[in-house]
């Protein structure tokens, strides 16, 4: 089949799938009200916890969006963090459904929220996308890597290249949630491997939730070790520290 025909077929198939999707009665993932095409209805979307002014490097809240003291004193290996939401109710519920209940359709919703958040950030210059890898073990348990599902949509919507091979998590560390914050950096040391030459590249790392940022910091260190000049975290939701 000629390329032209193959492309025409692809486009027809894509339009048919899109039409089928829109024709299905869609219910809001949160309030179950009928929703046109979107997984979260307009009303619920308006109430989602949005981040306020925050440090451009680590995305923790700061007055008028200044770089925080911690990032100034000890710059992390990543250069910027973009987040769409605060990790709080009901975003936590959506991400939980996506991650543990196989609601893969939420990948597209997460990707769109991320791209909307990025649109307001002129400092974003990444040209490559990579998903924060899961250990083989955890991916086998879950059947998919939620970060990779989001990254795929981001790549196709932006036309950015996604790096799929040669980057992996070599150590399944104990779940970070089980550890005190101070222990988490130690817990992820040496957790990632990268065989890809990233010389001169600005890379966006996609993940669903950023908590302490220990995994993202270790991953950024790995990418920079392979030549990346800049690493941006694009994460759907940011956990705020206790009391913060
Ligand atoms: Zn709703
Ligand atoms: Zn900071």
C-alpha cells in the first residue's frame, strides 16, 4: 500500500474512533453527570485544586513564585517543574483510579491538563519526552506504566520525540510512601540506568505525582550523566509537604 493510502486509512480510522468516542454517553468521572466528550465535566474541572505561586524549580509554594530557599542553597539536578494540580481531593481519586484501577482513559485527560499547565510557562524548552520508568516488577504487577501512558499522549499532541528504549529502573525500591521524607533520597540512589546519548538535549520527564521529588532528582541526575543539558519535570500533581 502506498504511503498516501496508508495515511488516508489512518486518518479515516482515527476520525471514526473519535466519532465513536464522542457518541458514547460519557459520564463525569467525579460526579457522574453526563459530560460531553470529557472525562471530567466542566463544573468539576473548575473546582480541581490548582497550584498557586510556586518555586519554578521544585513547584513548592513560594511568595510570588520565587525560587525557594532550598533550591537556591542546594539546586536539585532538575531545572524546572511544571504541575497541573495540587495532589489533593479529588485529583488524588482520579490518579488512583488511573493508576490502580486500570482507568487508562484518564491518561489523555492527565496529558491535556499537563499541556495546559505548560502553555503558561515560557521557560519550558524541552524537545524530548521520557516517562519516569517503573521497575519491571512493578510494571508487571500493574500491567502498564501510568507515566508512559501520559507521555505517549503528550508526545503525539506536541509532536515531540519520546524516548522509549534504553532507559530503565533497575532497582525496585521499597514504596517511597513507607519511608520518612529524609530516607527517600537514599532509597532511590542508583535506581535508574540510561544507555541513550542525550548530549545537548533538553528533556521533559513525565510522571503522575511528585511527592518529595527524590525519584525525579535521581532520574534527572542519571539523564544529566548521559549529557542532557536541561531536565524539566512535567508532573500531573504535586504533593504539598505536611503542614505546607
Ligand atoms: Zn462532574
Ligand atoms: Zn524550590
